[in-house]
């Protein structure tokens, strides 16, 4: 990728963007951000089922787009462990098919992938050059999807992200606050490290890569997360501190340090360290991502007072 000066995304008049996964957390954030700035084709599961190659060909063949953002995936990590064929179809075969359709019509594709492609054994942040070595069916299916997308075109972009949350669908922050409202004591793994990422920032970073003010759009693999890293326990604690400050009545105020092994419900193995370097993004965009704690504070300051009323969502 070539170095850019720090700029806002420069979306040309007449840009036509298809968003696959438009009903999901990230897909909805893309649709909101692009509204009024581009012609958007929102495709939720109802319009386009990744399980049906025929439907994918028919629906995409009938749309006139020049960019496609692929946010749809089978994201239930433990379910993937039980249903490896479904995971492979939705997370590997379908993105590969879509990537080929995009290439054939001269459209670029941005495909979202995950920190779960890494085994978590590295000390320090993973770069785009580090070997991916997934330890779960979900991670393996997402890695296979990356490989198919990149094999279809050298112009496609694979954006790996981690610990995603945002206003359009409850995620870990809403879940941990609901837990703290309901329970007296909580613990979370203190050895598991990563980078929480706010959908609003993730969309903004992606648009800078898709629509740079000068030069070619980014291609290949790039890591896109908020800046910095923390343990799962510290992420939860930050959520509780912000919720308490917003007036949410918490029974548990402190999260005790636990380990991944304490969570019996997890079928899939999770990477212990999945911090990813965002240096490549910063080089392209001319600025680093925003710090994760600032982004989290913005999210929870908007949603804090209603947090306790939401349905708990498993992370
Ligand atoms: N969430 C995270 O922490 C995280 C971390 C790293 C990477 N990622 C990646 O980021 C991307 C976006 O994740 P997200 O947080 O937005 O997840 P999400 O809210 O679960 O969105 C995924 C979307 O995919 C749709 N989908 C599932 N099966 C489908 C099918 N058969 N056909 C069509 N659509 C289908 C879902 O439809 P429904 O709305 O009907 O469920 C949902 O709207 C994914 O590629 C994910 O792997 C996420």
C-alpha cells in the first residue's frame, strides 16, 4: 500500500456500494455511514442467503455496483465447532464466490476477517506478515475465506478486525453490563489480550482505505482495530466503570481476574493473544486508529442509561 497524507475518505460522486450482511452489527454501520454519500445496495440475509450460490449469482448479477463490502458471516464461534460444513460454506465458499463475481464485473471487494485466524501464541502484536494458524473451526473457515477472496483478485482487500461492538446490535459491552446489573460477582479471563473495536471507527478506517484522496485504494490484507490493547478482564472493567459513571445500577462493580479455562461453555479454543498491529493502516491513512478506550467511552456515553434495559447478548 502506498503512503497517503492524512485525509478524510474521498467518496466520488456516483459511487455504488453493495453491502452484504446489511442486517448485522457492522453491515448496518456501513449502511448508515454511506447514506447520502453513495448509492447503497443493502443486502441482508433475507435478500441474499450465503448458503445459496444460485441466489448469490442471481442477486449480485442484477445489481449495478462498483464496490462491495462483505460483512456477512457465520460469527457464532462455538456453533461453527459443531457445524464445520456450514461454517466452510458461509465463511469460505460464499466469500470466494462473491469475490469472483466482483472481479468479473470490475468491482472491488472489501472482505472482513478476524483475529481468530491466529493461534494466539505470539508475544506482541501480530502483523499482516505473520503466519495465520487458526485453532478453531471458525478461524479456519475465515482464513479459507480470506485466501479465496485474495486469490480472486489482487485488487480486493481483506480487513481483519477484533472484539467488535457498536450501537446496531448488542455485543460484549452490553452483555457485561447486564451481567453486572444481575450478579454480585463476576470474573473474566485476565490472560486473554486483544483490541476492542468500535463499528463507527472501523467503518471510517475502511472508507479511508476504499476511497483515498489520492492514489489507489488499499488491497491485500490490513489489520483494522482501535489503537492499543487490553485483557478481556480490563475491557469488561472499563465497560463497568463507564456504565457506573452513566448511572447504571450495578451489583458487581469489580471484575475478578479469571482464565479462559474457567469458561466451561466455550467449545471452541480462543487465541490467548490476538493483538494485531495497525501500523500498515496508519502508514496508508497517515494517522493511527483512535485509542480503544476513547471509542468505548463514546459508545457507552451514547447508550449508557439504557444499557441495563437491554437484553443480554452472549459475546
Ligand atoms: N463481532 C466481532 O467481535 C468480530 C470480531 C472479528 C471479526 N469479525 C468479523 O466482522 C464481520 C462482521 O461481524 P459483525 O460483528 O457485524 O457480526 P454480525 O452482527 O453477526 O453480522 C453478521 C451478519 O451475517 C449474516 N448472516 C449469517 N448467516 C448468513 C447467511 N447464511 N446468509 C446471509 N447472511 C448471513 C447475519 O444475519 P442475521 O442478521 O440474520 O443474523 C448478520 O447480519 C464478520 O465477517 C466477522 O467475522 C467480527
